[in-house]
């Protein structure tokens, strides 16, 4: 018997914020060109405020994988955590617009939705400052057992394994 879902992923729900930048901007913001740095919420909000006009795209390792599978015709589900804020709504919209089932309950604890602030220099180098935020709060209570059982493949994002609640979610999945 074929399961109703081809793939369901459990991972960090992250919105990519892509903007052009130059080396002077990176230096002024103390960002190491070409590197990925984890940042806190205050730094994420202040950096976003000074970035050039940006393009938003839902991402994260598992999010990108599931969006790709859905774009190839797969029936997909996604388990990840966002807040009830602008970027959380962007992530939910982008996933559901791709036909991905995403109905994880939003986080209401004051943490913003995770984001990766990507500054792209003219030489195409990408410098990333990542705030995990709500994405790091995925836990076993978010795992929909019925969705997991209805999936042929369950994709577990390795980055999520770094958090205790993420590991617990993996065990439940």
C-alpha cells in the first residue's frame, strides 16, 4: 500500500533574507565575508534594519529539500516551528503554496521566526548571519504521528539534532 505522503521532513523553519551588500557594509557590520555566523535575536533585528532591500525566500536545509520534492510532483509534509510574525507567515505561505502540508502550531514565546540574513557581494560571495529563533524550539510535541505514519520517507534535518528538543522530536518521529 502506498502512503499518502511521499516525504515528510522535520527541520529548522528558516526564512532566507537575501540582499546585496559591499565589502564596506560587511566590515561595518563586523561580518566575516563568506562565513556563516550564528547570531541572537537582537543582532538579527538590528542587522535586518540596516540591510539593503531584501528578497525573502523560505529555506532551511529540510525546507529546501521538501520544496524541491514538492516542485517535482511529490506530496510532502513539513514539521518545523515558526512564530506568529511576518516571517512566520511568509514561511507558512511559501510551504503551502508549494503544496506542502505545514500545520505545526506557532510558537508564542517571544522568539521571532528563524532567519538567515544573507548579504551578497558583487563577486557573488554570500555572507550569512543566522538566527534560529523559533526554529530551534521544535520538540516532540510538534511531531504529528499520523503524518509521520502516512509518509513513505521521513527526512530528519541533521542540524536540528544539535538541540535537546530536536533530538526528542527525532526519536518520536
